């Protein structure tokens, strides 16, 4: 291998890094179209975080009144944060049909 000066070695290293970055960007662009990425990022934006919502935010969901909102807050205070949306089934007064109607309104972050 020819003897290269330090500056030449740095230039070759820089070019190699740029080439690898270009390959990585090309891979990401082909496999993750911007529409897919945006859809993935936005899927939970309009949902309410069950572990952060206050009483009034919970009541903004159709089907959740003052009593159920308070039961959700009481459950969260007693049991800690929700780990799964299905834990809503344990809320006193929340029927199975009401659970089915509201479950998609929430997210757990």
C-alpha cells in the first residue's frame, strides 16, 4: 500500500464516511417513504395519553362522564400508571360496550 500523507488519509476517510452516509440515506429513502413515516408519526397524535389526562380531558371523550373520569383518576392514583389500554376494563362503571367505543381514543406513552 502506498505511503499516504496524513492529509490524504483524512481525505480518504472523509470520502468513505460521505459514501456510507449516502448509502444509508438511500436505503432509508427507499424503505421508508415520507408518507409512511408521517403516517406512523401522526397515528397517535390526536389520542389522549391515559397516564397524563386530567379529569376534563377524560370527559372530552364521548361516553366518559364526570363519574367515570373520576374513577379513571382514582384507579391511576391507586394502581399507578396504566400499562395497557385494556386496564380500562377494570374501571368501575365502564361497561364492555362503552370500553369498545372509547378504547381507540387513548394511547399510553
